[in-house]
C-alpha cells in the first residue's frame, strides 16, 4: 500500500470515539508506560507482514486456504513452553490434514503472542452478590473476582509485550529449527489424541506423507535439505483492541517508509468495534499489515463495501480479510448478500469463517459453551453460501487449545454438559480440544475437496 491518507498518523485514532477502551485510573502512569514501549524493539518486522499479505493474496485468489487458530484469551498465568508447543502441534496437524486431503496450500496464523485483550458486552459483571468491573483480558486487569484485581493496570501492557516476545521467540525456534519439519509429522500427534479415532485417521495421513517422502528420497531427492519441508511459515495475530498499546508498537518501515503495527503480523477489528467512523477503523486505515474485520449477523452489504473502500482503497489482494461470525442458523442467508456485493464491486477480499462466536450459549451449570455440531453446521453454511455465489471459502478462524479440555460440547468423544466442569480451563470463551480440532480439520478438508 502507498501512503495513508495525509491526515493519518499512528495517533490520529485519538480524535475519534474509541469503544471498549479500559478506564485507566492513572493517565500519567499509562503515558509513562506507552512512552517506554515506543522505544522498545518491534515484535515483528514489516517484511514478515508483507510476506503474509502475499500469502493471503493467494487465498483471495482462491489458490490457498487460511487456518487461523488459538486461544480466545492468552493468560499471564498459563504461560509456558509446553502450552505453546502443544498449541503449535495441533495447528500443524490441522494444516497437514487440510493440505494433504484437499491439495490446497494452507496459510497458518496463530491467535497467539499478543491475544490478551477482550471486548465485553457489558462494563460490569455480577459474580455471586458482587457487581464488578468486567474482566478485559490480562492486558488490562485480572480475572480474580475482587474490586482491586479489576482495576486496569498499565504495567500489564509491558508484561504482555514481554510474554509476546518470548512466545514469538519459541515459535520461531519451533517452526524454523526442525520441530515443524514434515519428517516429524508423527511426533505432533499427542498421546490423548493418538489413541482416538481422529488420531488414528491422522496417523494414516502421516503414514502416507512418510511414504511420499521415502519415495522422493528413492528418486534421489534429498528431502532433508528442502527448506519447504524443513521449515514452516507461521504468523501471529490478535484483536487490536487497546489502541494505545498498538500505537506504541507502530513503526515506520525503513525500507518503504510505510507504517506497520509491529505487535503482530496480522491484526483484526472485532465485531463490537467496527464502526466506520470509529477509532479502530481510523487506526487500521493507516497501518500496512494484513488486517481482518469481524462481521456479525447485523452486518449489511453497504457496511461491508464501505469497509472495503476505507481499509483497502487500492484493492490489494490479501490486505483485507472479512471474518464472518453469524451463528449456524444465520450464516447462509446472512453471508450470501455480503459475498455478492463485494464480488460485484470487484474488491479482493479473503473470506474466513469464525464458527465459534455466533454459537456461544450458557449451559445449565453456568459454563459458557458451544456445540461441536453447531460449529460444523456454521462452516457447512459458509461453504454453501460461497458455492451459491461462486466465491472462494477462504478459511476458518477457530478458538482451540492443544490440551485435553472439556469446554465445547460433543465431538467424537461426546462431551456432555455434565462433563463441562471436569476440565474447563479457558479464561474467556470455550475452545476446541485437540481431538475436536483434528476432527474439524478432516470435516473442513472434505468440504474443500467437494
Ligand atoms: C474473539 O475473536 O475472541 C471475539 C471477541 O470475537 P468477536 O469480535 O467476533 O465477538
Ligand atoms: Co473468543
């Protein structure tokens, strides 16, 4: 992208209404932290963000598929190498299933290394007899249900920056240092997955990949030195919600002079903050990263087109991803008019299905949950809408963990509402567990093949 509008600067969002921002109690303390962050090294490089735009351009052209996945909210408390590795493992497994079964390259983006801020439907929540300020993610406050823990603390911005930096460091080591090598395809299958039907189905794919690698070797190709087999491109993303944090990490690229939000390769605008004249759209209009916008069931074709014009006036393929999240019952009828309008306007957009956020409900025992069948049904409706409009179903966006949790209902292991309490560990929305994630990848691969 060339120059942003001449009125744009990393701080021009401050002249607009910014919804969902924390009520920081001490402006001076906040400013001191943001000033310090402005001098700290970027987490990602502009060139990496450009590489992701190029890969997403292939998705916009119908030549690749986008898998974006990770936590609803990352936690300062559950921070460790094993959790990062296990999340990466399940995403690599899903990507192998998708690529092998559909023959379409998979672009891999994590909701990781920065996914710390949460928009809330209400500024307060009631816990027992207490009415407390809502938990807004570890970037802002703590989940402990006390008045003190819920006070926004700007030092959390620094902690999030450092945790993102170590997470990225480990991800880079795993994906470029041999762990993501296709020769390792069997080792990504975790024990609790391997013993299940989905795990065995995955093992059969892994066996076939092994055979293909042996065949290439027998033909005289040294597969161990092929960078494409040895390394993986894995990108980071999060909802860029707290704009002060994002502004502080925005840098001008020394090569092109363009601005990039260097907190992640890709950032997105949530369903609650996508007003056209709001602060989030203003901030996103001037950064050159690949960006996403969530579109819920009330989104109109006019809004979608206006977002295209505002956020991708130069019509760069891969710059803009629309992430629909309408709910299984609404997706087919809700999405088709948006697809038609954007298609007819000739805007290159990546269409991605978030089958999670429109299908959340509260179970009888009080746990927030989602049914695996609703998740699959929304994805099927997404594919059906694209089939009827002649557009490309570009990807899926899911909340998952590598762990053996019981947060979403159903799936092959048939998690019941009475099971939810046994391993319910998420800090925010319910995530697919390792088995449900592999199952989902096979289902999506079948839809892609069809
Ligand atoms: C999310 O992705 O975690 C989220 C809050 O989504 P949405 O903005 O679509 O509700
Ligand atoms: Co969520």
